[in-house]
C-alpha cells in the first residue's frame, strides 16, 4: 500500500511542476517562449502555473548568466522555496559559465544551489528545455530524490 | 570608400577653430582625424568650459557617450602579422613577415576619457554632426564631472569610475554601479586579471 | 496632413543633486521604502528599483543595476575580432542582430573595408527582423506588466515565426552569429524568399489584431495616456534616443539621419513619430515601427540585388573552400586568418546604428594587432534608466511599472 501511495505522490509531483519564472538573460526569452508560445506549450506537462514567487513554485529554472552580484539573491530565492524543490540549469552560462570565463560570472550556478538537470545550449531551443523537464519528470518518477536533499539549508 | 556612419558628418574643424578663438590656442593640444572622425585632445582643466561652449554655442546637444580607455602596455609586443605595411593594411605592400607593427603611442598618459557629442535637434536633417573630446590623465588624477553641462553623463561616469577607477570630481553619487559595492579593484584596467576558472585537465598530458 | 498646434510640454527639470535618483523631499515618517527586487515578474531582466512610497505614490527612486554584469568588454579584449562576434549579440539580447551588425560595421570602418551590396541588403533584412523580435517581446511583456496577459501569447506566437526565419538562414533561433566582418556568413537558402513573403501578410494581420486588442481598450488607454510624459528637451538633456525620443515628436532616426547607413541609404526610410510623449505614444511608436519594418522587409525582398555576400579581400575574409584545393595562396590566407586573425590598423572608431532601443554603437580602439584593444558599447538602455527617476516623480506604483515597461530597457545591454 505504501509503495503505490508513494508512486502516486511521485507521479503527482512530476506532473505538476510549477516553474519559478526566473529569467536572467537571453535564455529567459526562450523560457518565456516555452511557457507562453503555442508551439512549445509547457502547460501540457503540468507546468500550467508560472509563479512569480518562490514560495509557491517547485522548479527553479535558472535561465541566464549568473553574476557574482546576483548570487546572493539566487541563494535567498532557493531557500525560500519549499521542499520538494528542483533546480534546472538552463543554458551554458548557468551550467558552467558558458563562454564567459571572467571575473564577473559564476562558473556554473551549481556552485551555489544544487542542480538536478542541466540543459546545454546557448540559448537552448525551447524543445531542449522541455526535454530537460521530461528528464526531470523521469527522475522523479523513478524515485531519485531531488538534489536539495544533500544540502543543509541555513535558517 | 563606403561611409558606414553618416551621422559623423564632415569633421567639424570649424568648431575646433572657434574653440581656439574663444579659449586661446592652448585649449586644443592635438587634432586627430581617423576614418572621418575628428577627435580633439584638450587639457583636463578645460573640459567643462569646452563642453559648455560646445553645447551653448555650437549646438552639440546630445552627449552620446563617455568612454574610458586604459592604454597601459599599448606599445608592447603585438603578435606578428603579415600582409601589410607598418601603417596598416596595404595588400600590395610587401611585408617583413612575422615582425610586429608596433603602434605609435596613443597619448601622453595612461588613461583617456573621450566624450562623444552629437548635434541632433539643433540642426536640420542632413547636418547631424559628431565630435569627440578627449582628455588624458594618469592614475592619480581626477577629472571634473560633466553632469552640470550634460546630465546624461551620470551613469557613464559611474561606470568609468567603477570599471576603470577614474575619479570624477563633483559627481554627487560616485559609487559602484555594475560591480558589487564591496568589490576590490577596477576590473577593466589592463593590470586586472581576466579571472574565471582554469579549465580542468588543462595542464595534464 | 493636418496642421497641429505646437504642443506645450510640461517643464521637466533635471533632478538635483543627482539626475538619476529621486530623493523624498518630505520628512513624513510614514514613508515606506520597498524593493522591486532583482527578481520580478516583468522580464526586463534583473533590475532592482528601490522605491520610497508615500501611500501608493512614488516619492523616491533609485535604480540598482549590475546584476547581470558579464564583463563582455574585457572578454573581447582577449579574443580576435572573429571570435569576439558571438559575444556581442548577448549584450542586447532582444535585438541581437543589431549587435552583430554594429560590431562588424565598426570593424569594417576601421579596416576601410567595402561590403558588397547584396550583403548590405541582407543585413538590413535581418536588422528589421531583429527589430520586430524586440518590439514583439516588448509588446508582449509590456502588456503583461499592465495586466493584459492575452497579448503575450499573440506576440510570442509571431515571435516564433520571426525566429524561424533566422533559423532558416543559420541554424540558431537567437544569437545567430550570421553577420561577418565583410558581409554575412552565408547566402540566403533556397525557399527563404517564399517563406519570408508568406510571413509579411501574416505579420500585418497580426499587427491589426494587436490594434484591435489594445487600440481602443478603455483600460489600456486609461493606464497609458498622460502617464510618464517626456518632453523633447528633457529627453535630449538625458541623452535619450530611439523610439522614446520619437514618441515625443523628434524625427531623429539613425536609419535616415544624414541619409542613413548601409542599405538604408537606398531604401528611403521615414522615421515613425508620435506627438504624445506619454506611455501610450511610446507603445504606438513601436507598433507603427513594426509596420514600417514589415514594409521595409517587403521592399528589401523586392529589390534584393545579386552578387557576392561577403567581401573578397582575402586578408580579412576566408577564401571559399574549393579554392583551398588548388591555390597555395588561399591556403596560407586561410591558415593565417584562422590561427592569428586579421589585423586592424591602430585608431579609434565609433560607428552607431539604430537598434530597437536607440543609438547603439561600438567604440572600437584597435592597436594594429589581431585583437581589439578596447571595445565599448554605447548602450541605449543605460541611458534610459537614468531618466526613470525623473519620469516617476509623484506617480502611482502601478504607473511606475507602466513607465518602466514603456521605455523598454534590456538589462543585458545596461550591464554588459
């Protein structure tokens, strides 16, 4: 009984990931296209609602390059999200720093938040981001816990 | 030759002459005309007077940009190139292959702050003009702010301070704009490292 | 043309002591300082606006930028001119092709390199598509800011059609890296013209739909008319150019000023001007500019000349691949260009173009070597944000959002 209940919970979590609309730079445009364009409609995956506040969302899509000045707000926003929470690093800049290997860009957002899915591209096509979302859904359904489980949250 | 930016217009040597009449011959240290653009080098302490004159009497009503450049190491060894003479690209000129063409010194001091001005509303269409006013300064020298003449210099000057370390005297709000407030150093200077991370396994065989 | 009375503009004074920050003048202890933080739903990017409110009225305002500062200018100094081209569209990421064109034009000006006619016409075509892209995103996100979410879906649907055209020509939806020093990277593929011609009536139909949605909507008009009035003299003092200036009645557009640049010289473009100076006029200017862009695209397709798409100066441009098999010289040129890059004679140039936001140009300081010494972008959005404080004096918080949406800054452009 417990396992099938867990399975239902996992299916529910996977099929209703509410993204946190967190657009930083160019990748944000493709993220909005994914959310609001009829072609790449992400609502059919359950991400119907894009919340502006982290307290009501499950998935933080870090879309764009992360400057050192922005690192603190990102960490704060991550900590305001409620468990279970997932992070997708969209694009090359948030995965590894991208083409900007310099004093100002954090070389990968996984230095400050634990990332579940990395989507490469500069910017990745909306279909690629949707595939990232599907990979995340498969991970959840197969029982892999979110990466936030390894984090000791402060506060 | 194609003119790729017609809003420069003809080099405004007339304005340079009238500046000399108004402020004396020493106000223009050098005139440089390169690719149809006129740059006037003026002393640091005459900047406000010159810009005020250009705005009120010559009709340069738009401040386009305030750019700061660091010329540290400008005449160092440049990677050797071929196919051109020492003064640029001349494809028929036989070159001494592999020898660097060291540029002549750009100016007397380390930093150059150039202000690009434009005539927009004071002229009819077809007569828009641009002019570049440049001052040279060293590391410990400061320059007066242009806010009293052109208020749109505000953020440009803050950026020049933040990224190049040039102090603008009289600026009411001279603090960092692009870097975090507690950042040390001025990143766009030539002696500031580019930063970033070394790529993994770079040195391994 | 109707004769209109000369408009009497409200006097706008430059703020003291700092032109770009508004300080509350009263000592009312009930003033509330809130943060429109770096993360907020209107996607102008990561802009932080620290506002002081008296009830709902804005009495103090400060813009904090730098949350997406990428150090692109310093990165470019480490790369050769070719390798620098992918960096520049990522600054103003909405009208990305304008960035590439501006950089290539600055380099060509420094090199005194002639660009073939067909390449100039192709560049104009894609600059107008990039302008359409930028204005569509502006309109969509601007209407979301004002509360009318429906327009977002319409605009992003049209945006996909625009990006399809970019994808046809070079493979990437955004940031195509299609502009090259000397021309463009590749010719228009077969079938491009047919698809582009089908796009033109589609886009015109879309623009009519947008007009129907918001043109006479009383809520839209009530929220945008009379709000955020910008007089032309004040705009000149604060350095504004582009659609914001044209919405205040000044017909200054770099595509037509002194004849225009590139292929605009042959296309006879008339700037789109509105007289209101308020948020409504700024929205109308951009919608009409979209119509003008579609007309320009049609003109370009009708008059597209044939010929080479890139300069044949082998010291700057790669030779065609088939020549490498037969010509030793071509092989050496190719080798030197790929390994070392071409060199640009020392000197300083500045070649501005008209992007969707205003005057957009690169100061390029070359030192005779293969890498630029200094590249600086004259960013129109940095200048726009300076005037936000003055425009928002004494308005409601909701009007602040409307004004910010209407002046259309892009934070990648501000922070570079």
